C-alpha cells in the first residue's frame, strides 16, 4: 500500500480529497495540518478511525519537524494543499502567506528531494495568472504567463515557480494543478458562497464588493478532487494542468442564487467599496486535462449549488462552530 502525505487535509479541499481518495483507492494517508483558523478536524470525524488514515499536527515551514516526519514515514508521494488562501487577509497581513505558501513549499520540496519522493503534487490556483479583464473572452491556458495581482496570488505563484525549478534543476518528479473557484461541503465561511449563505441563513445583509460584476469560474469540489487524483496518478513529470468547472458566474449572480435557495431569508444585497487589486475575471481552459487524461467535471453549477446549500442547511452545528472563528 502506497503512503501519501496530504498537507492541509483538515481544510476545505484537502478534507474533501481525503474522503475521495479513501473511498476510491487503497492508499495510506498521513494528513499534516497546522490547524489554523480554517483547519477543522470535524471535517474528517467520520474517517478518523480508518486504519489507512493518520492525522499529524504540525507546520510545513518547520524544517526539523518536516524532516523527522519524512524520515519516519517514508512517503511515496506528497499532495500539497496547505496554504493561506484568503485575498482580503493577504492584503491586511502578507506575512503568513509568505511563510506558509513560499517557505512551507520550499521545506516540503527539500524534504521530497532528500527522501526521494516518487511524486510531488502542488495544488495551486487560477489566481496566479492574474486578471483576464472586464469584457474579455479569453481563457487561462497552461501557457498563460504568471502575473499575480495580490499578495496571496503572488505567494502561490512563487511556490509554483519553486516546484517547476526543483523539477528542472534536481529532477524531482513534480506536477502542478491550478483550479478555478471551488465550492461544496466543509468550506470555511470566509469564501463567497458559504459566507453569503451563512449570512442569508441569519437574515443578515449581503455586502458585495464594487458592482458585483466580477466573474469567476466555479468548480464543484468533488470534481476537483477527481481531477487531482487523476493527475497525481497519470501525469507525466513536470506537467501543469488547469482544472475548471465551465461555470462562469458573476458575484451578483451567485448572490441571487443563494437567496433563491435559502427558504424565508429576509437578507438584502448591498454594495460596498471595492477591495484593492480585485481582478475582474478568471476563466480556465481545461481542454488539456480533458483531452490527455480524460477528465471532465460531472456536476453543473445548477445542480451542485443546491446540493451544497442543502448540505449547509442540514449541518447547522458545523456552521455555527465555524462562524465562531470568522
């Protein structure tokens, strides 16, 4: 049985991925998570007794700790989710983003090189590409130059460049996947969909930046997890893969859909001053992974958003526990 290190596995996408991989493969999973505000072991309560699963609390930027963990566990692969990800927080204080996203990635790359990891998989974001611009009709491809506009995106872009350089310089078998905006169960309520959903559930106003016309491509987290596992197992070394949901929606469209799906909410939409470096549009061309690896998203936004909202409405204790951390 292969042993995989999953970093950030108590977070939103990481915890969904651990569920997915244990349901579909016979890997042994070690989940390394620092348990910052967005890490939540409740996301994994149902599999904590699975003999294939182990949780380890620790910091990916702690060189000695990471080295000891790699020496002890002898991992076959690394799938690196752990990151600081919230744009607003990165604008307020970039230090945690530099430490986790850049220094932490460097620490993992060096440990992976030292202990001859067979595959290193960096989970990245479309935000490293920058802004397609208002009214654009283009899409991000894997060849689009990296041009990040906020500290979070810059830190992720720097990490991606480290990964590619470790592949080229040291021959590390490393790949990168870059995804569009995810949504689904277990998402911490600082991100748009759960944030507005929780406020709608509490009949609070929903405050949109600017005029609400910023566009994102939305990807259901289960589809993302399927793509990650496929790329981890089937990709050639050194490849970059874009993963998108073919679901471009403006922020105001998302907000109205949430209000339509929350029974009896009296929330109203308001508009506030736009945030700094607020990119107008992201959209992913995922044709490479579709053609070469045979992946396509299985869920449309129209079916998966109501599923997501239903999950939150049925898990109000989880919601309330999260709201205390916001």
